[in-house]
């Protein structure tokens, strides 16, 4: 019997959805599980940082990391895991490009903290900010990790070998990626594994209802539009991001009449996902008068960054709202 | 410091109208500001928003996209496409901390050398007042470098 594949799983700023999808994918695949030896998985098993530190360098075959880099502790942990692992995989949208928490980069970190700790309604005492150091009732001094001024995707901190996209990646995507990894026939480094190389529209069942040239007079939003789930959403005026988003999820959202929000991220040739999305949305809007266009955009896309950078802002070319911090 | 600052402006001109206007301005010996760097494209509709975002990310202080007047596009409606893209892109740039005025869309026909000069001069002047983008980009770069260190 060949030796087991040694795997480390770790989470950064994430919601736990990635773990759910990992468990969903392999919980009934005994042949895969019996091939894996888990050496680190804080969410489910009792390992500590020291356990990883004790391992020899490059002794972990694969480290699968999800979530974006938000705290100093994250930086430390991923650097440690990088040193101990042969292959590092960014799992899910947050690790790959920052994900939804990455939208915090539109604001200064102090604005974010004050929003969370002093503005939102709470039953606790308001305005108590996290302190890096504090003393407990027993007189013990404890340290809390510091928050970074911006959220970063994993590859901004360490070298990442492969990406598995999705929010979360579907179990099928994870299984496909595992198959690729276990086959020993590894694709070129830095590539996206487990997903398609083509746009989502290609695998969408509604694609056959999409005309050659989509033209819309109005951009609609889902909260006040009655959607016909049997027709391409673009034709109905909904900005579905299928044309610019990587396929591989089997069109889970458009299949049930909900637009693609772009969680599988950019295709291989994209430099900037959001700019590409702007390009195609502007192309299907069939208006030529400046005021009419402005009106359509204001009604249909009140928050462009939230629509087109929902998962990719920290990995975009500009990464943040540049007017933050000292420039505010 | 601010008196030394000279903005860098990237300008996309379409082959059929605006580039011809720039050419005419040159052959007519009109004076254009040295801040402008011209990239000739076949049509303003060819200008991918990625180019503009990339330009800002690499340190341009302003971008001008110019094409034929509405109705005059050599490819029928490329300039309308450019118009829609720029309007949406401008909204996005505002959210990313880049003043929407830094991205300008202008219609300049082949004979409007004077308009070409006026627009480029005016853009350079306005950007001088707005100040450089570089410190903002440097600030982000510094944060990232410190994190990786």
C-alpha cells in the first residue's frame, strides 16, 4: 500500500462554509478518506500550532487553506504552513481573492472597527474596542492578535500552488480537485483545479434561451423583479455574471432562477474581473443617450463594487478604496 | 512638492477621428501639454475597462478616452459602447477612491485639432489641482510589504 497523503487543513477569516463543503464532499468516500492522514485541522481535531512547528519542513503533502488573511496571526500561521508543506492550496473565494470579507477593503479599518464595535445594535456594552493586550481577573496578561489594515488574499502573503474556487467550492469541485491531486499528474503551478476553464454560461441550462446578441433597455434587480426561471436572466435584465465567471459549479444559481454572483471568480485570461464585468454589462445595455444610461445604471447598479467585486476586490488591480487611512 | 508635480495622463484615441485630430494638431504646430501619452486604438469601443484600471494601478494620474462624435463612429456604435462603459466605470472608480474626474471621455473629430489641444491642456490643468495618485498607491503597497515581511 502506498503511503498516505499527509494533509493539513486550516481556516483564516472565513465563515465555515468551506469546511462544510469539504466534509460534504468526502464524508461518504471511504476510499479517499483512507488515503489521507490529517495532521492539522483546528476546526475539527485537537491540534495546536506547536504540533505543526514540530513537524519537519515540507513534511506535509498538501495544506488546504481557506479564508482571507485578516489578522497578524493568520500571516504567522500561513507562513508556517508554507514552510511545512509541499503543496499549498487556496480553497474557496476568500483564500483565492479575498471573498466577501474583502469588501471591507472599501473602508478604512478604523471605520470598520467602529461600525462593528460601536454602531451596530448589541446587548453588550457598546464601544468596547478589541485591545491587543489585556489583564484577566486572575492577573494574567493575555494577548490578542492584531487586525491588519486591509484584507489580503492568501497569495499576497505566501506562494500558493493551486486554487480551488467557489463560495464555497461545491463538493463536486473539491472531489475533482482531489482526484487531480491524487492522480499524481499535477497541472502547472498556479492553476485553478477542480473547476472549468470556460465561462459559466457554457454549462448553464438557460444558455439555450440566450439569443446571439443580448440587448436590454433596463437593468433590473432581483429584489423587485419577478424572474422567469426558464429564461436566461440577462435577457430579463438581471446582471447575471455568468459570461465573465469561471464555470465548474454546474450553474447552481442560474439553474434555479438566481443570477450568478461570480463566486468562481475570473477566467484564466482576465487581468481584472470587475473591469471585465463592467465591459460586458455595458455591452448588453441598449441605450445611447447619456442621461438614459445614467438613469439605468443608477437604478440597476447602485453599488457597482458590491456587484462586480463581491468576491474579488482584494485580488483586483486596485485592491482597496485608495482614499482610506491617512488620505481620508 | 506640489509645484513640481506633473500629472501623467494616458490617452486612448480612436484611429479614425481623435488620432487624426492629434496628428493635425501636430502638423499644425499647435502646442499640446507634455503630460499626455497617446495610445492609438482602432475604436473607442476597443478600450477595455481593464486597460484603464491597469493604467491607474501602474501610476497614471488620469485617463482620457476619445472617439468619434456620436453617430460618426467608423464602426457604427463603438463610441456608444465606450460611453456606457465609461459611465459605469466612473461610478466604480469613485468607490475605489479615484476621483471620477480622472477618467474623461471626449468626442474629437478628425478636424478638431483645436479641441484636442483644449481638452488635453484642460485635463492636465485639472489633474495638477487634484494632485498625484501615487501616494495612495504607495500607501497600499507599503501595507502589503509590511504584512509579508
